[in-house]
C-alpha cells in the first residue's frame, strides 16, 4: 500500500484550528454588521448625534463636566445598541432564514458560534467607542488616563452582559417579534433606563443599562474604579441571561 507524507496534498482536508475558526467567524459577524445600513444607523449615527446634542444642549440636565457625563452615557448606549439590539435582531433573522441551523451543522462547535458573535460584537463596540471618544475629545472632553483600565473592563463586561441578553431575546422568539421588542427595549432603556435621563425611581439602578452608565460615568469622568454595586448588577444580569439563553435558544 502506498502512503503519502502529511502535507503532500493541499489544501489538506479536515477541520481548521479553533483559534482560526473563531477569528474567521468573529470577522464575518463584524463585517456583516458594518455592511448593514440599519445597523450603522443604530450603532453609529444615532449615538454620535446624541453625544453632540447632549454635550452642546442643556435641555436635559446632566452632571458637570457635561461633556464627560454625556460621553459615559453614550458609551453605554453604544454597547447596548451593538451587543443587545443588533445581536438580537441579527440572531432572530439568522434563525428565520436557517443560517444558524446550517452553521450548527458545520465543523463549528456550538460554543464557538456564540463566542464568534460576542467577539464580533466586541470589534464593533471597539470601533464605536473610538469614534465616539474622538468626537468627545473634539467637544472638550478631558479623559483621566487613570480610568482607562476600568473603562476597558466595563466595555467588555457590558458587551458580554448585553450580548447574553440579546441572545436570550433573539434566540427564543420569532424574528418579527424580536425586531419590534429589541427596538422598543432600546428606546425604553435610553429614556427611562438610566442612560440619557437620570430617573428618580428606586429600582432603576437595578437595571443593567443604569448600572453600566453609572459605572462608566465613574471611570470616564473621575478616573476611578466603579462601585461594587453596578458591577454586581451587570454580572448578575449576564449570568442569569446566559443561563436562560442556553436553555431557550432555538436553531430555527
């Protein structure tokens, strides 16, 4: 029997390495998001317009320095837009058109399907934050560098938490219902969820949106570590949403 040395025939059949599959899947998810006009409106144009409006207009009361407070809140909104609303809608329609089912039948492990989406969302969020940060600096924001590690940590934690919530919503309901609910929840969190407005209601600080905005404001404005309370709220929402999503997410 004739045998051939490994690598004689190329391309060699077989599954790629896990890091390579994760990289390709995350890159694909990020590119699909950035090519979608509606997603660009939700993740870039609206947050950018709100940042400029909140920084320059005093219609909505906001703690001083105004630009710094507005920047922290719009950072939170950008994370919610990409990790929650965008992911929920994309997942809902991927299920509807059978994309998720076909990916699940490929060599990609189930956990890598989720990890690829989360990493793709992190890439989009990172691009959003860079664009918003540059705009805020032009508007007069003075960023305390001591808060940089905490801001990065909160961006990652916020993306994971709201990504889990997005998968929970987008993986359980019909695409049309997900589309409506995701946009409604986004608007509600913006207005009364502790993001754009400080709502004097006792339970608002238990919402992940308010916790993320509060934690980011501490680090973005003052350059200090966020309080234990907001971080605990984000972790709790993320763990619960992730546990429920693993039980309720459907491929079709």
